[in-house]
């Protein structure tokens, strides 16, 4: 719900008006009131003025608070984007550190395989409401960049040899498989 729609709905309920009564008192169509409160429409001009007059709300304050709310959403988006980039880098670096050296021990490689299962499982568990492709894009973008860079720098044949010899490709396949097929693999209660 937009801030204006939410504020109008709250003010209407505080005054004890139904949507029909607000429509009648403000001389605004009932359907318009419903659309405003459901955030399908945002009132402007005369409509906003009539509704604010009946509910005794200052329309300039309402518009300013709506702009502040919109700025907060943009700020949250930027913070989330930075977090996702850092999380993706941390995941890729952790796996690369564990398996990239050819002489990495079997324990290190086994740890990477376990991480490639449990990390995406944890991500899946907390993002069950997100579609599989969106989850892959959000939490696998660093792997896509990593693979593209590896293929470009080493060439296809060398990259395949390095990827399977160091166990990075099996880890990536497990990681993406769990992210994408999490719903099939794990029956959740949510």
C-alpha cells in the first residue's frame, strides 16, 4: 500500500467512516476511493483536496511524507544491492580459496562440496517466496562472472580441465542445483 493510500485509509477508519461514506462526503467516486486505498491509484489535484478536506488531513504534509517514503525504498534497494554483491563475492572467494590450488587437500575439497550444498540450502530456506530463477540470479551472479572470466582467460579446454581437476565445477553444479531445485529437494513447512 502506498503511503498516501495507507494514510487515507487510517484517517477514514479513525473518523469512523466507511468507504461509501467517505465517497459520499467528499463527492468522489467509491471506486476511486477503493483504488486509492488499495494503491492502484494515487490521488491528485481536486480528488486529493476533497478527500483531505473531509478527513482533515494536510495534503502538503501527505505529499512530503510520500516522497520521504519513496526515498527510503530507494535507500533500502541500494543497501540490499550492496549486501548481495558482497555476499556473492564472499561465497565465490570461499569456494575458490578452498579448491583452486591443485594441491588442495581432500579435506579442503570435501569441505567445499559440503559448503556447496549447505550454503544454497540456507539461502533457499530463507528465500522460499522467491522464484528459482530470481534466486539463481541474486545469489549466483558472482559464479556466472567467475565462470565467464575463467573461460575467457584460460580458454574453454583449459578451463574445463582446471575446473574439474580443482573440483570447482562440481561445487558450482551442486550450488546451482540446490538453489534452483530447492523446492523439489526439501519439503518445507512454509
